[in-house]
C-alpha cells in the first residue's frame, strides 16, 4: 500500500512544471520577463522545424540497399577479411568497374532521349549524324567474343580520335546487363551487337558481330565508306515508325519496372528465392499425382492331388493268388 502511494506521488511530481527561485532581482538589471506559457512565434517554429532532421520513410529500395553485395564488400569488416585471405577486394571491385574505355559515352535508359533523340542539331547535321553503338555483354558474361568486340570497338574509337576523319560519327556503348527499356523495345535478347542509328534513332541497323569484319580497321572502314547503307534498316511493324511501335513501348516499360524492383533484391537472396519458388511450383504441378497401387497377386487355387489307383493293384494281387492256387491243384492231380 505504501508503495502504491509512493508511485502516485512520483507521478504527480513528474507532471508538475515549476519555475524555481533565482538569486533575486538587482535594481541595476532590467526587469525580467517570463516566456513561460507563451506561444512561440511562427518564424521561430519554422526555423526549429527546418533545423530538425526530417525522418525519411523507410522504402523497400532503401531497405534492400543495406543488403547490396557491393556495399557489403566495401565495408571495413569485409576488407579486413579479404586482406587476411591475401586479396585486395577494393582493387578487384575497381577493376570490375573499369572494363571499358571511359571516353566512350555510356548510353542508358535515362539518357538515350537526351543524347540521341533530342540532340541539338541543325537540319544538315541531323541528316549526317551517325551513332555507332555497341551492345556489350562483357559485364554479364566474360566470354571471348564479347571481350574481342569491346576491344575492337575501343580501338576503332581511338583510331578515329587520332585520324579525325569521322566528325559526324558519335560513339556509344550500351551495357546489356543494366539497360532494359532500349533492348526490349529493340527486341534485342542477346549480344553483342553493333547498332548504326541515324535520324535521331528512327533508322536503326543491327549487325551481328560474328558476321561483321572488325579487325584491322574494318569497323572504321564501314563508317568511312558508308557501307552500312547497303544493309537494309530495321523495317517492321514493331520498329520505329511502325503501326505497333506503341505496344513495344508499353512492353518495354513493363520490363523496366519489373527489372527495377527485382534489382533491389541481392543476388544471393534471389538465388535462394528462385530455388524455393521452383520447388513449390514443382510440388504444385505434382500434387494431383497419387502413388500407383501395386496390383495384388491373384490367389492361387490349390490343385487336388490325383487319386491313387488302389483298385487295379488289388486286381493284380488276386489274379496272382488265383494263378498260384491253380498251379497247386495241377500238382496234386499228378
């Protein structure tokens, strides 16, 4: 009971706000004014609200950013762990990023419209402008073909800077792994490809790198002689200016949205989730299957044993006895 009264008293005292006595007022000092109980000016409240840090909402992208494998590898514990294993993980990550020539413009879903479609050009420059673009898959798979195409493309770009003989040609690179909208709209599902774009991206020509001569300045020669014009551009109902181009636009937008959300999931988590989903899907497909019943073996009917021929042996015995008695009778007659 005393404990209950003590807690009640503490609760009352904690709710009381009082101003304590000071040392007193001196006549040489101005008359003090109390601000207790007065509302703060609106300007002061605005400054206080501005100075206070606003709590950002926790979005799914921010939540998954903490699980990003690249960010985790840049942390101090990860660097320390790999140093113990004799590996400089920071250097390895920097090498993975620097696989291409930084001087070549990297074209993405975000800057394509600004760089190519809405490029500030005169009518004459617009007619002459040529974009030579490589769709690279080196970041996705380190195969020999993709690496060779990137190397030859970089060599052609560097030789053009030295020769200065193709002023109307712009060079660009598309990372197939990180570009979704453009590759979907262009119906490109593999790589690498060489794309020649003209008329602000309205005229597109796609070249398989396996059928294109790129060694010893072959790509530069094609651009310098305009040999690409002998190859027909992409002319389809789903291509630029086609009747169904808008459907490819919607399809590309959907894939871009899907890729944006899926890219928030770390790769290791996506690997686990994909395996789980596949297992559940297989169980769903086979849930109607029943264990086949093993047919029972037919019951074997017992076969009756054949009856023993008892009558005939008796007949033989009687006949033999009769023969013996007849023989005795003949002896007696003699």
